[in-house]
C-alpha cells in the first residue's frame, strides 16, 4: 500500500481534542455573542500571560496584527521599515498597507534569521521601524536589534507569526519589541479553525490604540476618534484558541522530538544541509527545513512516494511582481535568493509518528542513493 505523509495533519489534532473543541463551540452558539464575546477577552488574558507580556489584543489575522501595530506606532506614508529579505510576503505587505516602504536586508545563511550586522547600513532619515521575523520557529537576534533601535530611535515590531512559544534567552518571542504580531492561521503552531491573530505589547496606551484601530477607531460605542478598520478576532476562534493553548507546550515539544529524529536520520545524507538554531534561541519547529542543490528533483521524488513537502518560500518578496515597483534586481540579497532555490520543508506536526518520520527519511535517502 502506498503511504501518504501529509505536510500537516489538522484532522488528527482536532480528533485528539474533539470533545473540548465541540463543547466550546457549542457554548459560543448557545451564548450567541459571536463578535467580541467574553471568550475573546479570556483568550487575550491567557495568551498575554503565556507570552509574559501585559497586553494582548485579538485581531482578525497575522497580517492585520502587523499592520495595525505599525499604524498605531505612527508608521505611515514616506516611512521605511527594515526587515529580512527571506520572509513571507505578509511582513512586507503589512508595511505597504500603512503606506510605508519595506527595506530588505539579507539573512544569515545558516540560521536564516536577519543578519543584524547589515541593519545599520540600511537606516536612512526615513527609517521608522525594524521588523525582525522569528522565522521557522527560531528567534531573531533581538539584543543587537533592540540596541540598534534604541540608538537610532526606531520602533521594533516582531513578526512572531511562526514563533508561538519560542524563547530568546529568558524572554518569549512577542515580549521583546515595542509590539509583536502573531498569526493563528490553522497551520501555525497555535492555530485557530479559520483566520485569527493577535498583537502583544507592554505599552498600555499603545494597546488601547491598537484595540481601537481594530474596532472602527471606536473609543466608546458610536464615538470614532480615528479612521479604524474592522479587524477583530471572532468569538468562536478565541474560544477554540483557549482550548488549544494549554496543549501548545506539549505540541512544541513533540515537534522538537520529531526534528531531532529527522536530524539523526538525515545527517550526512547526500549534500543535505540543516538549519542551524541561532545562539540564544530555542526552536519550536513551525517548519523543518532541509537544503540541497537538488531541491526540485527531491521534492518530485518525495511527492511520487507520497511525502508532501512545501517550499518556504520559492520567491522572496523583493522578486515578486507585487514589488516590481521597488526595482530590486536579482542577486541583491544572495543568501535569501540562494535559500529560495535550495530549501525544502519536510512534514512537521505534533501528531507525526516515528514510523512516518522513518518513512520520510528513507525516501530522502533513496533519492540520494
Ligand atoms: C503566517 C505569517 C504571517 C501572516 O499571518 P496571516 O494570519 O496568514 O495573515 C505573517 N508573517 C509570517 C512570517 C507568517 O508566517
């Protein structure tokens, strides 16, 4: 029988917590407070405590979390925001959404995090913020980033969409910058059953402003003190997230176990290179990435043998048609562009079995034989 190893398996996770999920959804239906129900505030409190921060504001998705954080910090038209070139398009789109311009810097070729030594070279009088991305489940090197930001009077907005539960030294991602954006897209380490997101911050005034912007710029009902948007977290999604949050640590630990097993089985195979966990960071393995010169052929071979993989990401934002206006030539960010050609993400989710990992590794080994 042909085996199939999916890239993620949201069904098996649902089955493992089905009674609690069904009960909480039923509860929301019974209470019928579908927008801004009490479950939203409850989840916000729980998630703030988990991250180790004072304020959490539930929003509609990760992109909205980032753009509302930028907007609340006053980043707008004519401003520049520095980020790494090898990120998901949403980081750049959040900056564009407030009318500012993303300015890219290359990444470290081994850890894939932003190369902090390149940040100051890109600072101009228009620079307003740095957006480090905690990519793959690792933390960006926040100490030098906060240091640069302080010296140049810049905001730091963490893109923590791939780093639920990741620690940088003794702090959790999302508690280090002036604000942070999380995504609860279903496939993220903490995922809703639809879109969802959150902003975290220690600044009470900023938190209030973010909450206001996400809710029509409304201070009290029908009193609008700025032009906000509708970007609230649904009650049902908040209720689901509250059921899932207590499992997050165990799920992240399971991911780390699977990564260890992949590492053992795959080290020294072919020309494979594995991601290096950055110093000072834990790894929550939102994705497990391997690198090879034969990436496309390996992906085809794995697909043929029932192993689903994804490329994170085949085209960096500066090479997307959407950002043609920036006129950035190919080759400008060599490490990011090399990774786009070489990386492959293997199946990774908490419910993955040892037998599945061995099967995936065997298929990879067979390719390189
Ligand atoms: C998923 C993701 C986002 C966007 O989150 P959505 O909820 O899909 O809008 C932003 N940044 C990164 C790095 C992501 O992985």
